[in-house]
C-alpha cells in the first residue's frame, strides 16, 4: 500500500470535515441534527469515490472533470433542497454555481474527448492509490471552493439583498464572462489548423497568460462577498473558499503545471520569451511591449 497516498487522503478528508464542522455551527441541520455543511462534505467525497471505481477499472480519466461538475451540482441541489425555504440571495448563489458547473463541466468534458487524454494522469492512473488521491482531492476542491455558497444556502439568517449581494453578483458576472470568453478564444485558436503547435497570444490571452484562471478566482470571490453579512463565529472559516481557489490555481496545480509544460514546449522560442516578458501572468493588463 502506498502510505504517502493514504496519508494525503486521510488529511484531505479530515481538513474538509473539520471545516465543515466549524462552518456548520449556527447553520441549518437535518432532522437528525446533522449539520448540512457536514452533509455537503460527505456528498462531495461520496460522488468522487463512487466515480473512482469504474475509472480505476478502466484506467481512464475521461470522466474526471465531468464528475467534478456533477459533484458541484449534487452538493448545491441536495443542500438547497434540505435548506428550504431559500431567500433570493441563496437562490441566486445556487443558480450561479449550477450555471458555472454546467458550463465548465461540459467544456472540459468535450475538450478531453477531443484531445483523447489528460497528460496529468498518465503516471497516476496506473496506480490505484495515487489515482484515488486525485479523486479525493477533487472532493476536497469542490467542498472548499463552494464553502461560501454553502454558507449562504445553509444560513439560519435570511437577509434582504444588500450592497454586498449586488457587488458580489456584479463581480461574479464579470468573472464568469472573462472565463467563458477566455475558454472560447482558446478553443477557437486550437481548432485552427494553422495554429497547431503554437501558443495562444490573442484576445484576452494577449493581456493575461491565464485569463480563464483570473475569471474563476474572480467569480468565487464574488460569491464570498455575497456571503459576508451572514457570517458569524466559526462561519468565517468559509472565507477559505477564494483563498483556496487562489492557492490552488496560482501555487499548486494550475499555473505552475501549465508553466512547466509551456516552458518545455516553447522555452527556446523567442516569440514565447517575449510573450512571457510582456504579458501579465494572471490579471489582464495591457501588454508591456
């Protein structure tokens, strides 16, 4: 047994359950007295562990991103149904997450089926324990990133829409729009045979090397802003939502992974070197050159 992989799984689960226990204090509970935050964490892991079984048998990662989207949908829909009645803030946030999950999940699912595989899984999908780590971490990712949305949906306080709600909604719409446009531009670029083997440096990608990640960070930040008037006590731990997204995308599996891959492919390309030199890493800004 891979002890290191097992430890990662245990730590990921314990962190999620610990945050769920803290964030759920003062929020909605089931008829049996269980915090809905805890139920959300259990759902997030259950969906991914169930999906892992056929994925491991087939040694495939083709349904990994789709499962991530299904996990978001399962968590939000089930917890919303158990948190009735919902106010406008909760319904809007629930709709935001569902729209985002459906859009991104379908986009990533179609992309991997077009590409044939995800190189991130080449080494780990042949090792069951390491492969299980990936699915477990996806459960953690879904739960932590949706923490602010869950804080709103499960809150025992129902407040009218206020400045935090309107500002948060505007920021979410802005971030979602950036992410959608960036993904669409990259898809169009890659579908052009003339661009085979080239790096994208047009549209939003001429202002940022990772505009899609900027959009994702922005939209989750918007949801967190919407949650602020409802937080008290240990519920403030849900601020981990945008913090986790930022750390994940800028320090762990997002930008660092893509930068290593890009450096291998175009590191000696002078045009790419100029692109890196003159283009913002994350926040869209006018090119320097």
